[in-house]
């Protein structure tokens, strides 16, 4: 990523693979990529890639025949007002040399935001999934609606199975990644305007989806950048394995994160809850679903923020104890990325 214009090539920097479709002037006609917790390629397919490529080529031909001015160009993604490169992060420039990897861009963005006193909590949940607002797309198409989740913003707005999302705000949509980018760009808006094409209707259908509180949140356990989030966990731990479970009565497929050491002077999450070395975390609120350590961290970040009361149950020796504590303020002493 050394020297790359991050403003123009804006994507989910934790991704495994990413493509941009450009013309000679670096106008972006589409993005393709994206992943989730289940598998690196769960959001990708050869068929949807070909679909996106076909739509990009058609848009390019339309634009050649009918060139538009810079303020009313509906065929390309909005262009940035100015460029931004990795070296523009003072912390990266001062503390990193050599190759800059994609995930490091996101990590330095998090660290720089906190160091500048301008931490944006929306950075915790970048590139939200379409399911967050009630849409599940056909994987082999990319942006055709396969399912509308009940009682969701999409359902209430009137999105139908078979609709093709063609536009979201001022972003032309040619892939799921385009749509996730349009969601990612939202800041304090309480709704998103989309256009869909529908077989039974000749003209595009305009819809407004209301966005509920917390709509961005999702499973971030897979993200490399999770290690640079401004949270002091204050402990190291691991999921208890099957052999170790035999000495307890913790079910095989239940949560069991063992605290193996306490770290740092500020304490963070561990101190707020009163965790001790040897404790085994067995529930978040009353949820005992099995999780990795990263999934446990992801769920805490999805449930709580500074000032919220956390509630966990732990095993301490032969006792089961409920622990409560206030989620601490955002904080990190890190100034560089491993």
C-alpha cells in the first residue's frame, strides 16, 4: 500500500482480496471484494465477478457515448476531493518502514484517530454487511436480492426478492462490495436512499431505508486490525479444549475462555470486571454459546461501549460467579503496528 491514494482506493483494508475497475483517468466504476467471519471467500464467486465486470464495461460504453460533467456523472463512484496516502498518518511515518500491508492501513487509522483525540467509533465496524439492514444478496449475482429479512429496514421500506439494487445514495451499485462501501460512507444519517430495478416495473423504484441504532455492528473477530482497537483488555486467555473440559462440568460446545494472565497497570476490561488468573468465562449476559477469544472480544464490542455495565459469569475454582463492571473509556498506548 506504499504510496497508494487511500481516498480514491478506499476499501475494507482487512480484506483478503480486492479489485477496482477503472478507466485511464482513474475513475472508479466498481469495487469487488469483501469478506466476513465465516470464510475469506464467502462473499465472492466467479459468477458475481463476471457479472460485475459486464456491468462495468456497459457503464463505460454508456459514459463514452454520453459524457457527463463532474457534478452529474451517475456512472462512476464519487471522486475524493483530495488524496490521502499512508505516509500522511504521522504515526505510520514515524514508526513504520518498509512495506505497508492493507490491514496496517486500517490499524494506523485507528491508532492515529485515537492519538489525535478524534477517535471515531464507526471505525470499529467498517463496511457493514447488507444483512445488517435486512438484505441478503444472491452470491452468484452480487447485488440481486435473494432474501429480505423480516422486520428489517429493507422489509419495512418495501424491498422485494428479485430486486436489483442499482444505486445507494450517490453510488452506482455493481457488486455487493459497492453496496457495502455506500453503507460504510454513511456517518450520522438515519436513513439510506436506494434505487432498485424490478422486473414488473419499467422505471427504477426509489426507496428509503430507516437505519436503527447500532445497525453497523457485526462479527469483527476475523479482522487483523482488531488487535489495534483502542481497548485495554487487561488479560490473556484461550478457549478451553476438550481434554481440559473433562475435569469440569462445562458442556463441550459452551463458552469457556480461561484467563491465563493479567496484563498492564491500567487494567481495562479485566480490572473493571474483577477477573483473576485462572477464571474461566462461561457466559456473556446469559449467552453461553462457544466462542474463540477473538469472537468473545467482538461480542463485547458489539454489546457494550464506555459507561455500559458489562455482565459475565465465570468459574472460579468450584464456584460460578457473576461479575459486573463498567466498560472503560477507549484507550490504547500503542503507537505502532506489529
